[in-house]
């Protein structure tokens, strides 16, 4: 009589030793898989799968967890469980559907958290708007146009107070972007429900006489000095501490020696403190383009800054100029300067030669100004050059005005990174770098994109290449007005 061998007893999931031999690659992401509705066996399998791909998977829910993954479709019961088992506030973690986990396994890296991945907390029973918009913490994941849906918000910004401490918190610029560009009108009284960061009452004051929401920051009196071209925050604060309050005070102070930039800033203050129109920017583009092609027939000139983002007005005009041949951009700016001077329209020039050195990258410290050759100009713009005429100040009968123009000249292989960085907005770029660092373990600046997990630079010929490297949906320039 045949006897079938007894089948081996299957080990219970909790008896299985989870392999941790694979070195963690994505150390900034700590995943916790919720066993509810998932089951022990499946949780064990998914844990081993993730660890084999270099992910950190925590066995217990702790403060170290950054991403909570669940297959529980009932948001209310899941959040109730999380609030009862999490040692801290679970709203500080990404609470995600299993789809984020499977997408990450396919890509072999943590993918960007999108709205479709989120399991939203259920709000208390209150009268809520018909639709609640989930807003990403990163401006680079929000499409922000120039259209402002919350014009009742008044935002005043400054750099520091008289005590030398920041009057505006680091979140201020991000909040400004978030509020003024919400797709629907923002209702003040529900702020704490949707934006936990607003609970700090010290940052905001609401006018009792006006139901509209006002975000106010105290503006230091010396900020008027920083509106002068060439006057930075430290100089303005130093003048203020010496008792100076107005431009005539500065001019009358014999101990103050203005540098060339400051002299031009005061001389042309009436012009360069006024907004520049899109028509004026286009006219300046024609002038610069003529100079470029007189020197390098195949030269490339690209408008950047706010005008590339679709703005109708700006405070200056920014251009990138380069050549299709690597290395031929050297000396391009100095020759353009000579051409403009020969035309008699160069009112001021500050030229800074290139100090770009790829061997010194990647840099873990972001610098506000990149290392490519650049020049800061004040140009004389004639009225007949501008379609529709100049934007004149009241009582100004001149047929020209002074305009601030910045030119930067990167090598062709750095063009995409420079274009992305100089397009802005400042908050969009700040969040793009933060997203790269925290979510992708990459370092991004105007020079390059470096992948720390692969220990290599990632090449890009277009902005779309950079977004693709970061795993982000491409956002058009006119949607980057954070």
C-alpha cells in the first residue's frame, strides 16, 4: 500500500524571518504596510519584495515611518485605526493606497505621491464645499497660472525685521502661492480643516471689519532701500540703523560711498523701479537678438523669467544666450556688450566671467547665483522700438526709458538646466530642488542633476528630460507661477 509522504507544514507568516540582507537604497523613505484587509501572508510577501529592491520597510508603526500603505478602501476606519496606533500625528505621513506601492515596485524607486495615491482623512460633519481639492506640498506638482482665484487675499512680504530675525517664516512664500492659486475661492473659516499649517495664529491676522482673508507681514521701513538696484538687505539695514530713512538722507550722508551699481540704481530709479511691459520685453529681445547674430550667426537667444511664464509685466527682462557649438559661447557676452555700447544704448554693465567647473559638482549647498558667464545691464529703450509705445510714468515726456536686462551664457549641454532655473518662479524652483532631494535622492541646480543612488550625473537636452528624470509630469512654463 502506497503511503503518500506527509506534506511539509507551512510556516506561519509570523514565523518567517524577513530578509534584511539587502542594503537599503532609499533611506529617506520608510514604508509601513497596514495588515488590516491585507493579511499576514500578503504583507510578509510584499515586505520581502520591497526590501529586495532596496526599500526600507518598518515592522511597526513609528515616528520613523514616512509612507503608510494600505489596501483598506474604507478611509474612515483606516484613519481611526491609524490615530489609535500611531505614536504621532498620522497626517504628517503619506497615507497611501496600494497603487503607490505597486507603481514604486515597477519603477524600482519611490514614485512621486500623486492625488490618485492618497487616502484622504474624513473631515468632521460640517458644511463643506462641494469639492475639496487635494493640494500637493510641492509647488512643482501644482499647475499654477497667472490667474488668481483669491484676489481678496492681501500678501505683504519682507525679508527680515529690525531684530535681525526673519519676519516671514520659510513657509510664507509657499503659502502665498498655495492660497492665491487655489482653483476655487478660499473660505477663511475652513482654513484649519484643509491646511493644518495655518493653525499657528501668530502668522496671520484676520480683519474683523472685512470678511475677506488678509495675510499680513510687518514690513520693515528700511525695505524702501532694497528697491534700489545694487542695494542689498545688509546695506539697507546698515543705513536704517544709522538713522537714514529716505533717499535724500542717503545722498546727504558724506560717509556713504556708493558703488557703480548703486549710483546707476539711484540715477535711473524712476525708470527701473517701474514695471516693464511684455511689448517692451519683446523690443529688447529684438535688440539683443540683433546683437547676438551680428557676432554669432547661429547663436541662440531665449527669453526666460516671468515673461516666459506668461506674465504681462515684470521688473526686468532675462535672456539666455548660447551657441550650438560647445565652447563657442565663450566671449559671446563680452562681444554683445561691445555691440550694445557701440549702439549707444548701454547705460550700465556689470559683467561676471564664468567660474563653472563640473569637477566641483555636485554641490550640496544651493547658491542663489549660478557660475555661468553673466552680465547685469541697464539699457536705453527708445519708444519707436516698442509696439504700442513705452509704459510712461505720469508727466514723463521723454521718448526713451531705462530698463534692467540680465544675460546669462551657459554651455549648450547645460542649457536645459539653466533654462529651467532662470524661468522660475522662485518658489517653484525651490520646491523642485526640495522634491529632487527628499523624494528622489537627487541634487538639482542650474548646472546639473545628480543622482545620489547611482552616483552619476543625468544628461538632459530639454526641460522635459529633467522632469522625466524626477518622475514628474511636465509642467508648462505658464503653469509655474507659484
